C-alpha cells in the first residue's frame, strides 16, 4: 500500500518519516540523503550525509570542514538501510554524481528524481530509470509549452559571433558541460574560465571526464583577439551588464535569463515537458508526486489516468 505520508515537506525540507531522514534538506539535519551537489540541494552542516562520491567531492571543496560530520558514499544501485527504508542511487543525468533516490519500504518503491535530464551529456553519467510505485519528480519545466532544443545545435550559434563572448553559466555542472560542448562543436573558440571554476573542473577530470581545452582568464588576453569565450558565474555576469566589446549570452533553459530575443542560448540541465512524460512512461508509476516547480499542468494532463499529487 502506498503511504501518502511517506514524505512530507516541512521547514527543513523533504522529510521521510518512516526512515527519519531528509532528501536534499534546506537546513542542516541529522541525516541527509543528497541527490547532487548544487547549493539548493546540498547545504553544509549535516551530521550524516548519504551521497555519491562525486557529490561528496564537490561538497568538501565548497564547504571544507563544514561539509558534513560523516559522509556515507554509495555506489550506483548499492543498497543501504536507513531507519528501516532501503535506499539506493541511480544516475539522474543532471550533472556529475547526480542521483535519483530509490526508497523501498514495506515492498513499495518510491523514486525521487532530484533534478534530472534526458538529453545526452558527455560530462556526467546518463540517466538510468527503474520502475517504481510512486515517482516523486521535479517539475521545474513541467509546462507543455517548454521544449528545450538540442544543446549541440545551440552551442553552434557561437560560431557565428565574431567578437569575444561573455557566457554566463552556473559554475558547477553547466560550466563544465559548456566547456565540453564548445570544444566539441566550436573548436576554433578559445575558452577562458575564472579561478573559481578551475578546481571544479579538476574534480571532473579526476573522475575521468575530459572537458577539453580551456585556460585561466586574464583581461589582457581578451584584448588580443576576437575568438575568446569567457565563461562566468551569474554574479560576475550581472556585474558586467554594461560591458563593451563583447557579446553577452546566458546559457539557461529559462526564457527570462536570456539576454535578448536575438541572442539566445537555451541549454538546460533539467527535463522539459516531453522528457518528464517520458520519465513517467519509463517508471510506470501508480502515482506521481511533484516537487520543485508547478505540477498543475501534469495533474491536468493525467486527469483520470494517473493520480498526480502536488507536494509544494
């Protein structure tokens, strides 16, 4: 029997009552199962953290001694019992080390996606589905009007820009994907990165993901030629809003983060509408519960066919 209170949302995040642990807590807790290392899913200060090896590496780089009291590293599909709930990880395809969390309790299978994507990505493990009774899915882009284009086709837009480019992107996950895509599809461009992205790239390479060529940014370099792509985090990108002599682009699946209608770069690390539908088809759940977005469109789409519960 599916337990409707198997997870609940409280001030600290997504709580599993039956295992007494949190999924991606928003505040430090005693026991945290963390799907991936983005800051909105992986906070510092938890006592016991269950995650993948790559997620642990990113958290320790970012938070140092405050990352967690103890890390418990799980390999893919390795099972561990947490408070009576059998927990295991499957690749989520969102970024390096990102995991979907399969929780089995009293014979019922609950699959929490965290953030996920189906698009191919040479910088992380490809998504791997399993069947479950309940799919607890992110709904960031659960909108029938949202369809993300092929990332390779999008990155090729850079080839037509004959001045230096300031490319805004989140430092962890998106930046590494962009470096690899540019090297693959627009190899004539020279990629520059700030010092803060360098150690993140080193972790990718430690885990066997070669990103290709890039070098540390310097202002002098940007003045010497016209084929540089300078990848910068959002804060830096916003601080150079009046920058001259460069083309400003922001790589995102969100329309409101595009700089203008003409120069767009729709590269998303989340599932779009059709991908969420494919995920539901693959998992074949008896119920779908939505988090991290608006689940109303899914509820309407599956009306009378599949129960959809909106958790947030």
